[in-house]
C-alpha cells in the first residue's frame, strides 16, 4: 500500500517477499549475486532490480545439478506479463470426467511415464502446462476420475511444476503468515488473529507513547506496532527485550522512513530499568568489545542471519531530550537514556509478550503506564495468565480484566465443495487484557 | 472529543465510559445539563444499578479515577473503540473486536490509508478504521439508511473525528461509491446483504496499484456469490474465515477429595453401629482442595459472520 | 423404537415426553388427574390414556384464570390427525415482502392491536393461525419487511400461539436434550456429544459386566448404559453412587423390561466397598427406619419429585448367587451383596463421572477392572483430569491415555441463509480415556 | 473373532492391537504362519519400530499383557471399534469416534436395532453399529464398489460378526435398498456424495412406526440438498451439526520467573563493573517454576463433515 497509488521499485538492500503459488518467503535482496532457494529451485535475483513490486517473473532453468536429494535446478528470472498466467486447466481444456470412482482400482500403475521420463521431460520443457499435459496424456485413470479428483490431481502437479514467482513488498500481513508457517515458535506462536487483537486491544495508533516488552518475535511485534503508529505521526514506541540486541528482521523488512524508525527505541529490559531507577551509570569498557558482543543475537536466527546485521551496523540518531553530553556514550546507553525519558513521561499502553512469567514484568512496568490505559499480555501458557489475572484482580490496579483465546476457521468456498478447512491451527495463544486505574 | 488521542482528564463534551463491572458499563456524555422530552434544560443525572451520578461532577476528573455513585462507585475510562463497541447505541447488528481486528489486519489499514466502508451501520467498525488511519488517512463510509448516515455523521463530529471521515447516504449496490472515489481506495469493506452487487464498485474504487477487499456475511451463500464475482474480476488471494473469540472464566474452586482407603479395614470405633448407606457417607473423610481453574462460559459466540478477503493485484486494467 | 415396528400406547405410570414445537418436557403420567404445565398453559393429561405414542393433540382452552403473571389457561387435549398440522405460513399465504429494511423506522407503533385486544382474540380463537393472521393484518410494517424478517416474526408468533402438543416415548436422546436444556448441572453438565462418547469409549454393549460411578445425573448415565446393554442380553451394570438412594429418573423413564432392570445393581460407593473388603456386616436397625431415610434422595429434585418414589417403593428381585440366607436382609444389603459378587468377578469397563476428584475413586475401582479394558473418566474440571492423567501415566496401570473435549456446532441450513448457529454451548466437559494393563 | 465380546486371552485367529505408543499401534492377526507373495507358508513375524514380534508367541497370552519385541516391548490389547478405527486398512476416507458416537446416539442404536448403512467403505462405522446392535439386531450395509463389499464381508466373518450383518454390493442411489428391506429399518445412515438421491429410498426402508435418519457430508451443499429432500418427504426434527474433538496435551513445563526488583537499588557488589546489556542479563536472578499445563496440539481437526439428522414420524403413508 503506497499513499499515492504508485508502485515502488525493488531496490538493493530491500527485504522482498517471493511468492510461488501459495508458498511465500521473506528474503533479503542484499546484492546482485543474491540467490534464493525454494525447495529444489535456486533463483538468481539480479533481474529484480528496479522492477516494480508486484511483478511476476518466469523461472528459466539455467543449469541442473544432480545432488543427493535429486536434481537441484538453478534459474534466472525473466519479467513476464500478467496475461502469460493462465489456469493450467483452461490450457489443457479438460472436459471428460467420470461420475464417481467406483471403477478405479488403486494398483499404483496408473501413470505410464517412468520417473526418469518425467525428469527428462522437465529439462526439455520450460512450461509446467506442457509437462502436466504429458502427465495427463499418459495417465490411465485421469479421464475416469471424478472432476473433483481431476482437479486435485492437477493442483498437485501444478504446485510441483509451476514456473512463476511474484515479488511482493513485505507487509505485516505477509510476514506473519510467513513466520507462523515457517516456525511459529520464533514468533512465540503469535497467530494472525492474536496479533490483530494485540494491535486492537493495545490501542496503538498515530498518537501517544507505547511500551512493549517482548522476549523475541523476529521483530514482528515492534514492526506491527510501528506499522500502526505510522509514518509522519507523533506516536512513539519503547521496545524492551531481554537479549543483547533486539530482534528486528520484520521491522527492517518494512523499510520505514527514517523519521519513523527513530520513534522506535529498542532497549534491554534490565539495563533500561537500572538506567531509569539509578540514572547515569558510567560505561567502563571500550566500544569494540561491546560491538563484538552485540553481533550475537539473543535467539540466534540461523536461517536469516542478515536480519541482525543492519541493527548493529547502522548508526542510529538520538532525538530524545538529553542532557547534551551524549558524546562518548555507547549507542545502547543513548537509547537507554531516550527510553528512560519516555518512561518518566509515562505510557499510553503496555503490551507484554513474554516467554517468562508475566507477573514480575507487569509489576515492574505497570507503574510506567498512565491510568485508563489498555494493558495487553500475551502468553502461550494459560496457567501463567490465570495466575496473573488473579494477582491483578486482587491488586485492584487493572480493571475490565479478560482472558481470551480464539478459534480461527478457514473455509474452502468452491461450487458444490464448500466446507471448513480439514485442518486448523490449534493454538492462538492467550491474551489477558484490561485497563489501568488511578 | 475523547476519541482523537489519549488524554488525561475529562473535559466537557467528552464521551466517558462509566465502568461498573464486567457486565455493566455505560457510555455517557460529560455535559452538566441535558434537554428532556418536554424541551426543558435539566441537570444531567445518570442512573445506574449502583445509584445515580451527577455527571457535572466528573468534568475535570482524571481518566481512570474512581467516582462515587449514590449507592456505590464506578471507574471513569476514556473510550476506546473496544469500549465504545460494548456500550454504543445499537442502530443495527454490529461487528465486534475479534472480527474487526482481523479486518483491520487483513485490509492493512495504517495511518494514511484511504478506506471505503459500506454500510456504516452503528459506526462500531468505523471507529476502529478511524483510529487506525488517522491523522493522515481518510474513511469514506456509506449507508443506504438516511437517518443512520445522519446519526453517524453527527457522532463522528462529537467524537472529534470529523476531519478524517466522510459519511454518505447512498445505495452503493445500485449506485456505486461516487465517481470521485474511482481508483482512490487502499481498501474496501462491505457489510451488505448482497455484497456481490457491490464488488464491481469496489473493483473500480481500489487504486491502480492494487488494494485489499473484505466482505462480512452472516450466511455462506453471500460469501459464495461474492467470491464468484471477485474471481470474475481478477481478484486473487481470496480466502474466507471465521474468528471466534472465547473467554476463559477464571476462578478458584474448592473441590472435594474423598478417602476410600479406610473402607478396606474394619472401623476402629465399632460402638457406632453401621446403619444405612447414608450414615456411611456422613462419616466419610472428605477434604476440600483449592484449584485455580479456567473454564469456558456456558454459552459462546457460535458464529458472527464469514470474513472473505481478497487482493486486487496492481495494474489490472479497469476498462 | 420398537423391535416389531408397532407403536406402543401411553399407559398410566409412564414417563412421557410432551413436545410443543421445539420445547420438550419429561412428565410422569401418574394418574388420570395428572396435569402438566407449559409456561402459562396447564394441560389435563387424561385423554392421553391408551393413545399411541407419537400422537399429536390439540390444546383446547377449558378455562382461563387471571393470575399475577397474566392469564393462566387450563386446556383439555384432543387427539388430532396429522393433516391438521400445516405451516402457518402456508395458511396465511403471505407473499409480498420488501427487499430490505431501509424504510422501516423502529418507533414501537407498528402493531395497531393493543395487548388487551390480543388477549380477547386469544380467548375467542382456538387456532393460532387465525390469531397470527389478525396480527399480520394489523401490523403496519409486516409487508414492508424482508422475507427473512417476516419469517422471524411469524416464527415468534407461532411459538407463542401454537396450539398442538405431541406425546413421545422417552429415549436417551430426548432426555439428554431435556435435562441439558432445563438444568445442565443436574446431569453434571454432560452434553450430548460427551454422553455419546462416554458410551463409545466405555465399550458398553450387550455382552460383559460394566462398572459405573457417578455422583448424580438424574439417572441419565445408568440409563444410557443400560440402554446400550439392551433387553434380552447378558450384560450387567454395577452402578455406584455417593448418595443415600440412587437418582433413577431417566432409568425409570425408559420403562425397561423387568429382566433388564434387574441387571442394573445400584449401590452406595462407600457401603459396597466396605461389603466387598470386609464381607457380611450385620444390619442393626429395623427396616422402617431405613425406608424413611431412603425417601430422601441425595440431590433433592424438586421439579420432579415423582422420580424417586418408584425406586424406593417397588420391590426388587435379587438374582446374584448369594449364600442363601438373604431373608431378613435389607434391600440395600442384598444389592451390596450382588454388586460385591460382580466385583469379585471383575469388570469389562469402568466409567467414572464424579464431582469429586476422580483420583482416589480410580485408585479404589481400577483394581476391579480386567486388563485390556476401557476406562472413561468424566469431569467438568480439566485441572482434576490433568492431575489424574499424570498419576495414571506414572503408575503405568493404564495406557493410551487421552484427555479430550469437544466443540459442538449446530447449523442453520436454509435456502440462502445457511450459517452456524449464532450461539453455541461452551462446555462439553472433559473426558480422560485409556485402557487397563495387566 | 475378538470383536464379539470381551475376552481374557488371545486365541488363534484373533485380531490383536499391538500398542507401542500413542502414535504407534498396529492391528495384527494372531496366526502363527502367513502365506507370502510367492505362495509359501512362512512364520508370521511382525516388524515394528521397536523390532520384530514372533506372532505365534502371543497366542494364549492374556489381553493387556506386555510382550517383548526384539528391540523393546509393546502391550497387546483386545480390539474395540475405537482401536480398530485407528489401525484398520483404509480403503476409503473413514469417519472417526467423535462423529460416530454422535451418529449412534442420534440414531438411537441399541441391541435389537435394524440399521441400514451406505456406503460400507472401510467398515469403520460398521464395527460400531455392530457392537451397538448385537446380539439381537442386524446391520444391512451397502457399497457400490464390489471389491470393497467383498473385503468387508470377509472381514466381518473373521471378526466373528457375520451373524449380525449382511453386506450388499449395490448402487443404492439408483437402485434403492432392495425391496425386502421396505419398512424394516429403525435407522438409516448415508455417507454418499449425493445423499439426496438416496433419501427417498431411506424413507421407504424405515419402519411405519417411524425411525431416525443420518447423512454425513463433507460439503455443505450436499447437506443443503439432502435437507430439501427430507423436508419434502415429511421428515422432521431436521438438524445439522459438526462435532470436533480436541485433545489436550498435558505436560509439566518449567517456566522462567524473573526478578526485576533488585534493579531499583544499586548493586551491593560494585566490584564487577557494569558492561553491556547482555552482561546484565546473565547476572539476573531467574528461577524456573514448574507448572502442570494443558494446551492444544499445533493442528486440530478443523472439519470432518456435517452430520444431518432427521426423524421420520410414525404412520406416514408411503405410497
């Protein structure tokens, strides 16, 4: 979404979303040599440069290496027009289908092509529709299958041989899907519905000062909150984390304007609390040592190590009203002072998404929140929220307390085949919400 | 004016949430006097289950404070869209926070977004759109019911949100969204009995760079027809879902634990003769153990509506 | 369901299900003077005698008493043919409906008839369709409403003025609906899906010897198990309860043949365990005293006090192989001895549905179950089953342990108006299931 | 023969459930030898993840016992329909215990009942019907796929259930349930792609005294058409539902509890200089507390099918 209705172009250094059918992946387009791997396909990304986001590219086989796990193909990408994309079904013009499967015997000999034939075919043809056409031609049972069964077969084959990818600009919506699908634990199991409700219940928007503690979501939570705070607004976020350096991948992927980036202050929970309560503590080691340590993220993210680099290498400006003698301070100390100033000014909302028991964290952070402000606590463990609920209720400091979770049911809506999806995600996590009192 | 941004003290004219308990809260306007049915200006007294409140007394009070009622007390809270949704005057069926949160997320609404909504209804969802898109975006909201459109327009003004919203009285299924909005929207939301009729208008209203679409329908047939129309016009990423929030009821329960081991050996005190089964029971060692338990409420929301989302890809020619 | 396909007739002493539209009620047809109250309507039941189950009767107003809560009407019942029952909508032939409700202003003045007019109309007309016709005629907005809204209005009015009742034979299916709707707590919150699964997981059927402990379900659980054990089979049930006398309403309502009734042995948990472990304990008080005590059920059931009488008054035969000197023993002592004999023979399954912590009950009863047999424990409190699960898992005496609960979603399926019901029941309770090991 | 009634010891020919773990169990036939692909009679050795089992060794063993495998052990259980459903050879998609339990309950199946089922499929549901209706009732089960009907017939015989079931190879949508069954059934169950076509046959097959009907359909459109047909023929008490069972994953979790109070006052031991945020963390008092927790599995069954139930009232004329 861009405000002026034009589509921005893909730049070096951008995080991009690569989509192949329903599969999506977040990738840093770091240099012209960057490649990206989708299963057995490796894509050279250089031709993406300066093309508009939303474009579709055709995967063109450049070379095939035979590895241990079968053929690994290297592809270049070729920008293509949208009209090139047609439904394979339409192309093949399949029409005759059986009424039911009463005459099908499942003896594993339905496909006349051997797997070596198929592999050859694949190297020869560049178009998935041609490959699928051949497969259908050589299937003994395809035309006796029901239409439903044919469709299932074609979808399966299309998925395997589909040769187009679309490049999209990362958004919170696309990223939570990717992160949750790839490894939900890396975003603490925060499902899309729960994320959407954290944003609502916290009230985060273009006005106000917000406080977040999270123990590691690949940057998803601070990114979602900064996204709601918006560009060119007056909202600010203090983002507390338990680690050495904050996880910021999702935040970087949003490519926010610098003025907006500056309104997100990421600090270590313990360190900033000490700063807040005890004021200036003199630094006692040299910068080199710190930077060396800082390159180790709290939760090592092996898949996308690029995620961490920019946050540690890029210099960050300090805008908070400080006493002036910031020279000589380490970056984390400057950030601590900025956060501390915001903490003294108090917050308009508190969000806690902790792997730890939220109780002691709330005890430390609730005094920093103004009265009549929302509090949202996320945990995957209901038992912890139960205890926290009882403590808050007894304390009388927070009212309108609720513990909630969700069912998220997705539907297949197709003519004559409408039903809820056969599998559903079992865990939304739990939210404890309420409002602070004076 | 209490919907624009976080504020600390109640000012005259603010909407204030009077919070009595989880099941009892009210939205009241912080004005010292009101006009009664006879047209007379009288003191604004608000009646609750815990007695009355002289509304004038809360002006200037800090949000989050406790205020005294004639037979009890309550807390005054600054309204949020969440609290407003639970207290607003219903002019229609409304959508609640779990669905709304998903709608905002899926429509990617953030400051600067231009959003089209139809129908306005009771303005429950509108308030969420406005929080998300202000101060740099704009909401265009449509209702075919003239009184409702007028009420909504008036409400947004009183809530300090008029600068970010335009309310239209218009039958969008038949007339579309007005040509000034062609290619203007980042997102379109429909809550209409026949959303399929409005899909072509949504298609026209979305930006050339693409955008997101959502339709909320209580019945599956509406979603089915809507999806047919979306597919025809080249929308993709079409998906339908339901979000059902369930609350956990948390309480400490004392549960009986029985001892049956003692029955294996004869009673030590045989002077009390064994009589009836019931006599047995009264002598049974039974202790109570405390558990912090969590359970579902007796009744849950079983269905609110089907949410259908879709993407209009960039650069689709619009004839 | 009768095996020979003929419908039995209604007899004095039967429990009957009275159905008025979707409302159902369990009622004992104790004598010809029995009346039954459905909201503001009192029905004289005498004309039901000897009519076949499944018949429909018309409520004919006999007199109207003006009470504090409005008019209370006394009705006689008149057997009527099925063809008399037509949809009110059909009768009224309503066709013109608005497309939507944009022009409806809700000012509370849509109905021209005053409530006193309606009350008069009601006494004058015996047919709900006539009353509704008048209401529709006098409604200013009916014809501008949408078809959906018209339908809703008609259904509401039909419900209020509907003048037919159907008399049905009680079955487990009808009773669990009635009990759960009237007061779920009286059947420990056992919902239909959970009941159905208790029956499945316990494996109860026409063969074998079953053990049930329940702390009070109006007789629903023993009735459901006896229903699955069946008439003319060899299955037996020992039904343990914590109270003075067992709750048996649902069991009596099934009107099982005597031979089948005898295969259900109901005993007090403590008393029978003492009998089992310590053998013959001499009775020391006279029978009169016991019977006086026995008429007090453990959980007083004020709504249907008839439920208890038959179990205390009706003599019960003893079939278990006893030592022969049963004369002089009290009935509960005879039952204890029969149960004890079955306990020594061990059981083919154990079902526990306890308000108490199931753990100590399982410890006492599990040794009475053969190896490789199902165990099913129901509780409304998941926390108790969690503890029990861990104990059983640690003990190694029960395998294939699972704790489950259900969502039960009912659907409205109507042309163009298909959706899950707007409200759903939140609590199925929890089941712990497993199989005993040697 | 191990499906007829509860038994204590494994006899030759029994189907036995070899239970290794929650996710691993197998149904095996307790026979000392089997015939291999080449037609040779060989010793029956069963391979598991915990090594092999010489099947002959379990004959005569008490059900519920532990048996040794070459690399571990397992328990032998007598099959129940529940265990069978989890281990049977799938010839079709099958229905599982939560739906089946509701079907049996709603169809009011008990000993003596005459039940019609179509299609037979893999026989998962049939075994439940048979347990519920034997020894005095009868199951008539139909499948349009000849091999499946034959396999099912053979299976019921080997399971000791042949006396209570008749298996038909027949296309019931087009041909109905055979005229001998007219007015014979207490309950009819359909699991067919076009249940509406078989509803008139179900109507004919139910007793004049009435009976119960169930159709299981994965898609809502099938239920919609089925209900139209049921309504037309005078069925009542029509209702549709879904039953979704969710398992609770119970485990003891050690969860961190942090102490932040100490940060409010200067460190007592100031000899260790404060260095980096990370150095801070390593010195933070963090204890682990144990919780007995319950959570949902990552993936739940989101949909199995819609169950539609109806009653045929007594004395409906059938010509």
